[in-house]
C-alpha cells in the first residue's frame, strides 16, 4: 500500500485507536531507561549545537514531545491523525501540535535543529523511505540531529483489530544497517546506534533499534 492509500490507511487506523493508545502507553517511558537515555543524548546534542526548533514527527498523543520539552528542547509535534493531534493538545495545552505528513513537511529549508521520528516510520513503505529521509535532510540545519527508532526484523507485521477496533495496518520491521545506509544516502550519516531486546512486560515482541544521525 503506497501513496495516498497508505496515508489514508494510517490516518484511519490511528484515529480509531487514539484514545485507547493514549491511555495504554501514557507512562511507557517510565519503565524504559535505555529509551530515555537515547532521548537524553539527542536532547544534549541539539542543545550543545546551539539549540533551536525540534520536531517530533509522528508524535501521537504527545507523550514523548512533552518529555523532550522537559529535557530543555523547544519542541513541537506533528501527526497524521487528527484525533491524535486533538488528544495531544488536550493533554499538553502549552505545546504546539499540527496535523501533517513526513513526506511533505510544512517547514522551510534548514529550519529545524533536530527531528525525532520515534517509531513513526514503521508504517512507511520501503520505497518511500528515501523520500522521507530526503525531507528530513531538507528541513534540518547543517549539523542538525535526527533520532529515529523502529522495530527490528525482516518481515512486516499485519496488525488487525488492535484493542478491538475494526481497523488494520502494516508495521514495517527493518534492519539497522539497511536504515543507516538509506540515511547516509540522504546526507544524514549515523553517529551512534543502539539495539535492545524486547522489554519483559509483554508489550513488545521484537528487538528495538535507535539510530542517531547528524546532517553533514
């Protein structure tokens, strides 16, 4: 599923599950110190480079956006799902949240100091990843930082009726070396990477990867 069909399916899926998703994962970071360490490193690198505007792309209900703000970043969120954006605004009225897509960001060239894509490219088809990464490179300032996370694997997961909702969507799992090669080709060479096993609470079934990249 590609193009407008892919975006439409993703929007419908997350509009349907938004409220249950927000309730179930609102404190997820509290039990994931390794994930928090990558977010902290990302924030420190952005601030050390002079700070500036940071976008949390695919922000969902805004829980990670708020965490980045607590780490000192000037951050706003973008999500494809209107319902997710609505929930994010309700929960964090002092933060900005916009509807949008990663393939066509409403940002000028070289306008962002950092981008977070926290498990948000997992619904992007393989053939569209280069376009997404080129868009990231376009809006980042020279030396700007990107933190991207995703599920590790070789085959996509087709998830149907999550939490009892009558929707379905592909979750793309990828190898870190493959994603790093695409980032490098887009002018975003990877500076650090982390791989961790699924957490022991049964919420995850695959390893998780985190890549820190920096615009050349």
